[in-house]
């Protein structure tokens, strides 16, 4: 099972990492924040579809058409963890390649949104001070890396829960018998 976790996790990690690095390089470290989160989480869901495929394969090929919830869920969590680690490494690589000031760009976007809503100068100054404190924390890889992992891993937990719940039923997408 460890081999399956590593291989499917690596595939999922590459599916999410390659587009992220490409977008960061193409946009010179300033990804479009308006729809960037939508694209990012959609890519994560596509990448974590490897969890479903791996659980189904485990059930149909190795399990003789049967898998219990907890082993399926554990397989999904393992794959999600490996994919998450590759996601973190890809983000670090993208930041290193582009020398991007991601938090600086994010701060300016948030301030522009607050100004558009009509926020007071005091509220904007408070937001800027909070974001400067966050920028200091984010510069530390020991802070940034777990935060980055926390972007993808909860998605993996959700995909693992749904996949394990559905695929524990042997009548759900049963294996084809030739």
C-alpha cells in the first residue's frame, strides 16, 4: 500500500505543482488573484482525483471488489499527504524562481478592495499593519510551509472521505468482469 500511496501521491502532486509553477513563472510571481484561487482549488481537485482512482483500484484489483472505509480513508490521506508535500515544494520552488513578493501583492489587492468598499483611512492603516506583521511571519519557511500544506490537505481529507464513503459500497462503480 505504501507504494500505491507514493506513486499516486506523486502523480497528484505533479498535477497540481506543474501548473502552479508555470503560472507563477508566466506571471512573474504575480498570479491573478481575482480568479487565482478558483483555478488553484480546481487544480487541487483534479490532482486529488488520484485518491479516488487509487481507492477504486485497491478495491477492485487488490481487494477482490471489497474495501472497508478506514483502510480506504487511510490510503486517501496518505496520497493527500504526499501530494501536499509536493505542492509545498513546488510553491517554494516557484517563490525561489520568481523572487515573488506574494504577500506584498496580496496586501495591495486587499487594500484596493477595502478602498473600493469605502473603508476609512484608519481601517486601511490597520489592515496594512496587520499584513506587514503577516509578511514578516510569512518570510519564515517554518511558518510558510505548514500554511501552504494547509491549503491543499483539507481538500485531500474531503476527497478521501467522499471516496472512501462511496467506494466502500461494492455496487458503486463495480469492477468490470470480462
